[in-house]
C-alpha cells in the first residue's frame, strides 16, 4: 500500500473513532441528558463520519488499487495525493468548527472549499486511472 | 471470502433493505407527523448498517494480512465488532424513536446501551484494521 494511502486510511480510522465517540455521546445526551457540553458538536459528528471517514477511506483505497496510469509517475501523483490528504483533513476540521455556534460560521464555508478542492484534485488524478481492457486481451468475465 | 465477511455483507444487505423500506414508510403522507422521530434511525441504518458495515466486511477481507488467514481460528475481535454493531443498531432502532416522543426510562437506557455498543464496534474495527494498513 503506498505511504499516502496508509495515511489516508489511518486518518479515516481516527475520524471514524472520533466521530463515533461524538455520536455515542450525543445519543447518550438524547437518552439521559449526559454530555450536554457536546450537543453543539452534532455537525462535527456528521462531517467526520461522511467526509473524514467514508470519503477519505474510499480515496485512500482507490489510490492504492486503481490501475496505474502510464503517463504519470508515482512520485508526481503521490505529491498531489499528499495535498489531497492535507486539504481533506484540514477541511473536515475547519468545517466542523464552523458548525459549532461558538466559532464563526464562515469557517464552514472555508472548510467546505478545502474539501471540494481535495475532491477535485483526487477526481482529476483518478480520472486518468480508469482504463478499458487493452485491445486483443482475451478476458472472460463471469 | 472469510465467514465474518459474509456475515458483515449479508447483514449490510438486510440493513439496506430495512433502511429503504423504512424510508418508503416514512414517505407516506399519513405518517408525516411521526417521520421526524424515525429519521435518525433511517439515516443510521443506511450509513452505519449498510455502508459502514459493507466497508467493515470488505476491509476485513481485502486489507493486507500480517499473517495468512487461518480458517480454523475464530476471530473474536472481529465477531465482537459484528455483534456489537448489529445489536447496537437494532436496539437503537427500537428505542430511539420512543424517547423522541415521550419520556421512557427503559427506552432511554436501551438507547444509551446502543450508543455504547456502536462505539465498541467502531473501536474493535479500528483495533482490527490499524496494523493491517501498512506499506509493503
């Protein structure tokens, strides 16, 4: 597994754990009124579970398993993917802060811009890695 | 495909059908007033029961292994993850809509236990997967 995939997948596991902690605390608040201090973090839970966990895991695994393009060296694409990693995690953190009423709401927009930029960079990279079977290859798909 | 993966994937499909069935029921105009109480259950059946559980199953199968898969061994951590995730989701589906509309101590306790079970499931999955995510 490429190093950047390891970081993306492990970061997604940490986002999953952190998001699940907040989700469990929120559910306990709904049931028993515990952890009232975490009520304003519902947006953080949603941001971490959808973008931090699912999107990041898929990006990490896709970079690992999609067929390699001939035109782009692994070093070049790895550099782009480190930028994706940084933008995505910074985006989740900043957007999560933006969902908390005690922080400026503009942070949500800034975080989402970073997440979208990460998605565009990843899509641009992964686009070139979708390839048909070569002509003449005899393949039977069952 | 390991037995645990098959259980994860089949349970994921059950949750998918249950989630979409619930979504269909909640869309009925006669149930519009109750839909709010059931919405978190619908979302979690879909996102946790279906998508996350599918990921857990496939990751357990496909992530690089430190040691070859021993089909005779019982992966206790993996089964703990499976049962806590599914018991937590079912318990949540049974209790959370109740506490959304009225005070019910038993349902509240059930919801709290469901929260703990789902958290245990996630923690066990992270423990199971962390060391398998590595460079060659």
